[in-house]
C-alpha cells in the first residue's frame, strides 16, 4: 500500500479482523471504525482500507447499518481510494447469499458472494500479481465464492510456485479488490 496522509480502516472483532500490523504501521494518521455500528467520516480521507474477516457471520448487523454502506458506496463513486481484501471485498459486492437468504452489501461491485453450505470450497495459498509496475504479494484463505461466473481479473494472479490461479483482482474507479490479503508491495 502506498503511504497516505490519512487512512481509515474498518475493524471489529470478527467481520473485519484480519489486518497485518505492518500495513497499519506504514501510516502515521490512522483511524478505525466499526462497519457494524459506525458511520465513517470519509471527508479528506486518502485511503479507506477494508481488510478481511468474516462479514458472512454478521450480516444482520452490517445490513442494519445502511448509512455506513451508503457512505462507502458514495465515497467509491466519487473516486475515493479503497483497498478491499477478502471480507472487505465481499462487503463491497452487491450481496452475500447464505442458506437463510440474500443480504445487501455496499453495491460498489455488481457481484454476489455465496456463503451457502453447498457452495463452500476452500481457496488457500500464497498469491502474487503485478499491477502498475508493482508486485503485490499476499495470501488467500476463504470458503466463500462468487455466485455464478467469477469476475474477469484485471491481472493474472500466481501462486507461490508461479502457477496460474483463478483468483480475480478487480478495479472500479479507485477501488482495488480481491480475495487476496496483501502483506507486501514491491516497486
């Protein structure tokens, strides 16, 4: 992640809990908010970071905080910079589907994520990709999947052995999202 003047990070006990401390330490002016309870003030924010976690376990709380979801979508539409990893990426999608129904999320991306028991599939491993002259490294660990066709990736993603993987990385305006939890950027 590039150094930003002001970064705001989604964080709580489980929905957005997977954050590498090294990513936080890169910035001087860091603020946190809980998407289940808070509505972030995104004025003058250089970067919104939505880390991984388990939003599929707290869908009712995330849906109930409609003002937060709307603020994030509005920020994205206005060109705000967002990095979303795994659970954060799921939160930016149209909805998350479980065995109990469909839950609307931020709607920045038109994709649906399935967390239904029948659709569970382990995706696990180290990942790397090159984007805009920088090499991004991270790991992937999740059971949820895209419902229907997997989105087209803007770059090819590789595993630790250099083999192609189907994990997509996608971008909309200044939003970069993937199932990959980033831990290193080179270049």
